[in-house]
C-alpha cells in the first residue's frame, strides 16, 4: 500500500508509546501527561493526531481528562476494570454484505449498529458517543462518505475509521487520508478481514496496527 495511506496511522503509534511509558513507570498513576502540543512536537505530527491518540487511550480507561486541568494517567483501579465490548457502526447499503458482516462481527464479540445510508449513520453518531469504530462505505445512496469522515473529525475524534470501498485509489480518498487517520479495506473483502482490522484498531494494546491493502481478497 502507498506510504500516503500508512502515514496517518501515526496516531496508533503515539497511543502505543504513551501506553509503554505508563507500563514502564515513566508516567505514573495520577500524573499529568505532557500537553498535547508538546506531544505533537515530540512526535512530529499535527495536534489533531495527538488528540486522536489520547481519545483512544481515554476510551480504554488508560488516561482521564479533567475539565480545565489537563489529561492524567488513570489510577490502577480504573485500569484494572474489564474492558467493555467494542461498539462498531457499520455503514453499508449492500444489504447482503451488510447482514453477513454484521453477523460475523457479532460472532466476534463486537456490539454492532447498522446504517444503510449516510443520514442514518450521522443520526447514530449524533445520538451516542460510545462508538469505538465506524466501517464506512464511501459510495452511499444519499451522502458522500467523505462528509461523514469530516463530521467524525470535527465531532467524534476518538472514533477510528475503516473505509471499505472499491475506489481506494481515487484522489478524494487519498486527500481524506492525508487529513485524517483512515484504515483502508478494498472491496470485495471477507468479513474475517474486517474483524482482523477492527481487532487491530480497538483491541490491540501490544503494538501499533498496519493497514495492508486487500486488493487480492475475494468476497
């Protein structure tokens, strides 16, 4: 896959680095983390990339934001809680594919909500802040999927995005990937391939994920 599509996944590497510093005692329970701007400068990334990484860690209960005070390492009691079941928004207008993928995700212990078009996806995103990831078809009957990416960037920065499309090489997709962290999955794909990517995004605490192109996969 093009390095242009791998580069935005730096936010996963930053989350991994912060987890390691907590694990080795560099950042201790109750300690305030460096400011987002300082982390952005350290890692050579945009401020929004750091915010995405911190959003992931906050959802995992590793860190906690204190209004007006900053971001702190969560105490060991909070970090020892059993992780909740990841919640995924599947946006896909192909009913056959959608039903098969949703069934596979639920069998793999994901909570799944389904949107058949962009309007439904936006309503669900506005109704809850509990989504860990969205699987997004770019060619929806009522909405350009890039508009949903822009909404997530502005309003739900902790939600990880997997773009599932047969049009990954278009300039619009490449430009969106430069503006915001996206993981790519080329259609047609196997439901098991999507499960692997979601596990890498929302359940992997050991190493940052990569996003191999699945152009050779079969439905």
